[in-house]
C-alpha cells in the first residue's frame, strides 16, 4: 500500500464551527434597523399622513386620490410584495422585524434579569408569577418599572411622527408652543403610553400567539413550501433528554414538531441553541439538528433553485407586484406638483357675477413662487389681487379676480395662466357673462 493510499484511510475529524450563532446578532441588528427605519420613513418625507390636507405624503409629495396611478400602484405593489414575502419566508417579519416582538423580547430579558426566569407577567396556564427569592427587592421592581416605562414612552412617539411634521414633534418633546399641535395631543400621548406599557409589561408574546390579526393574514399564504424549521430525525438520539431548543423558544413551542399552522416566527433562536450545544459538547458530533429549510422536497428544491421555486409558487403575486410598480412609476412620472382652478366667488353683486376665486394648490413640501396672468381680457377691465403667490411648503392659497361691470353685455372667454419657478405651468379656461348696464 502506497503512502498516499494509507493517508486517505486515516479518518479526518473536523472541528464544528457554530455558524448558526450569527443568527442571533444578525436578528438583533435587523430588529434595531427596523425601528430606525420606522422613524426615518416619516421624518424624511418618505411616507406620512398630512392631517391638515386630509391626505398622505409619499416621497415628499402630497398625494391626492386624483393621483390614482400612484395610489393604486403603491398599494398593489405593497400588498403583493407582502404576499410574495409570506410565500417565501413565512412569518420571518414577526421574528426579525416586528416592533411588538422586539419590545416583548426586551421586556422578557429585563424581567428575567431583575426578577428571575420564571417571573412571567401573564400566563394562559393560570400559574402564579414566580419571583426568585434572592431578587425580591423593591429596587428590582422599581428598575423593572422604569425599564418598561421608558421604551413605552419612546414607542408612543412613533405613531405621532406619522401624523405631525418633525418640527412639531420636537416642539411637543420640548414643551414648546407650535400652531401645528392639537391641544389634546398630550392626553392622546398619555393614552398611547398607557397602552404600550400594558402591552410591553403584561401582554407581550400573548399578542403574537393569540391576538395578532396580522399572523392570521400570513397563515393564509403559508404552506410547507415556505421557510420553516427542519428537524433532522436521523440523529434524534442526540436530544433524547435535551430540551435546550424548547427552553430557548420565547413562544413556548417545540421546534422539533413545527406544523403549517403554529406560532413559530422563524427567529432561529432554537437553531442557534442546538448548534451551540453541539459545538460545546464532546459527545455530540456534527452541527445542530435544527435548520431553516424552504420547500417540502429538499432535493427537488436544490435542483430547480430557491428563486425559481419561489416564482413558480407566486406567479400571480409576482405579476401583481410588477404591475403595481409600473403603475406607481407612471404616476410619479406624470405627477403634477401644482394644481389650480378658477371658481365664481361667493360675493355676488346683485344678480351680477363680477368676482372669481383662483385657488392654487402646491403639493411639494418645499418653497416655490407661482405667477398668474390673464389672456383674453383687456387689462383695464379686470383687477387681479396679486400676480404672484409664495409657498414655504405644501398648501393652498386663493387669489381674487375682479371683472369690471363696464363690459358690454355678452359672453367673454378668457384664460388664466399659472406658472411656477420649478417649471410647472397650467391654464384654466373661463367663460364670463357680462349683463351690461354698468
């Protein structure tokens, strides 16, 4: 036997590297980034509700229902994209991005640290809260209360920044006067803090398991083809007396027996726990018994690829996503930054209509100047209140147009032109009846 053949027969044992341990820090980073994104979306003008205009802001633009391509394109794109996500990765949003779950995990961690691991605030089994004897101190309870109140106060600010501009929220935080703030806002904020404190302090993951409507919506699209926890039964002897993965699950389910309809949020904590146990054990060889898997037939999935498999299972939603994106792009391309119209004024002079109201709306949240001019009438027969208006931000303004009663009886057609310094221009045709006899 040659030396090379002899070397090939020597068994090589590789030290296991717990690759799944990166799941936990990666998930924490995604959770914190999600909270940051939730704050940046309204503060950067990407999306916010405009209370004064009764509409919403998208990409720093004031969107009306008349912007049908933008409205329909956005919602079709968003809804179909969510369906695609559910079809591929299931409830990953709940485990990796949901602010409710992030706050609940934080509350559990703080409770375990200050009162003991068995100190559950609410349990459907009816068991009493068990506080560790050595941690039954007033200081621990005060620290827990303060540790839960502060995130509740921060969480309560997030809904407000979707309804008020950043400057108004800053005035709210610093107790400054601001005309954009409603007088009852502080009471609304207190109610929001109370609701979030109840949720973070008591309800926690019971929301995920029993009360979350969003979870029911996700289950409508979840199958065994979507991302799920896979258990290697061929090595089940490794966990004959071990419940490390069950103990690591904050939803109290057994990851080895997951089904299509369960409370699993694909957080990966059980995978990390099992992998860490195998990496530290001298008896257990190989990686952990739990892993993420997509598709019921693993061999078939490998042959055609996860991406191809996904699009094969989500043809309609993929088409809807593309359609929504195209509609949205068309709406943005044809978006009118300003709009105006001319109405008869409410102030009538007897039976004569001599005054008109030019109503102009600026839909961008940045300054602009809009100028007006009249064609079709002599300058001595009309009076324009002002030939230019200035906008500091999005809003509406009225300009009065008065027609002289010296015009001879008859119909007069004239045009009102408007142009902005950002390149926008518009025209409105008006037909005026002069009764004469002025």
